[in-house]
C-alpha cells in the first residue's frame, strides 16, 4: 500500500525528471554545408515564385508547411540570388515546386518514448526524422531540372540532456537543416547555370 511518503517521493522524482530531462537534435550531415557568403550571383538576377507542400508519413502537414515556407523565404532573402521571390504563381522567370517528405518511424519513436517515460527518462528516447526535399524548376510549363536532397534529424530525450536543449532544440535544428537543404538547391542551380555566378 502506497503511503503519503511514497506518494510524495514518487511525485518528487517525476517532478525532478521533468525539470532535468531535455531533448537535443543532431543532423546527420549527409549534405554539404553552405554559407550565405558563398552565393554571389551575376546581373540580371532571375525572379522566382514557388509553391510548397509538406508530407509527414504521407499526410499533408500544414503547420510544417508554413514553417518550411518561412525558411525558404528567409533563405532566399539572405542569399540574394533572385531579383524577387514570392510564394504563389504569377509573372516570374522561374517557378519552383517544393515537396518535403518526412518519413520517420513514428511507431518506434512512440515505443521508445513510452519506455523512456516509464523510467523517468533514465532510459533515453530516440526519434529519427527522415527528410527528403524534392524540387522541380520550371520555366513556363517546362520542367528544366529536378533536384532531390536527403537529410536526417536525430532527436534524443534523456535525463540531464536539458543542458543542450537551448542550443540543439529540435525546432532550431530543423530550421538549420531546412535552410541548408535550400542552400544546396541554390548551389546546384548555380552549377547548372540557372542562376549565373558573378
């Protein structure tokens, strides 16, 4: 029979584990790393518009799509390789169709999360997001080029990992991963002379 002391001890342990448990994410770095300073385009710079689609385990994910759209817009702005860029359709030199797929193993992550929770996160929980970015570059109705990029994001949840959470949080690392995937696209568009180098 659980006494008040035992109940208090259990609650204290749960509270403590909640406070000191944290999560940290680490990309697999399958793709080259690019910096914004590497992109200097020649004039005239092309204009682009784009559409974005995000699928999580084959299902549309509007929240993730909104995040990805913001990352694309931010990356385009900072790279300064286009004269103008905007989501949607309309007059532009090129149209980019983005499709991001996340095919991580939800079932495995759920089981590991349950086990970790039962041990108050002494046993770590682990999840892997498997991202694939597909991009079609179009001029009018013609597809000029198809690009594909793959990257993984590995996330750990464990006791005392809280010290890494402010620096390696899943949201921050996902944003960095998305940005670098888009930078890889821009680098390949320069190699294929869709964007001219200076």
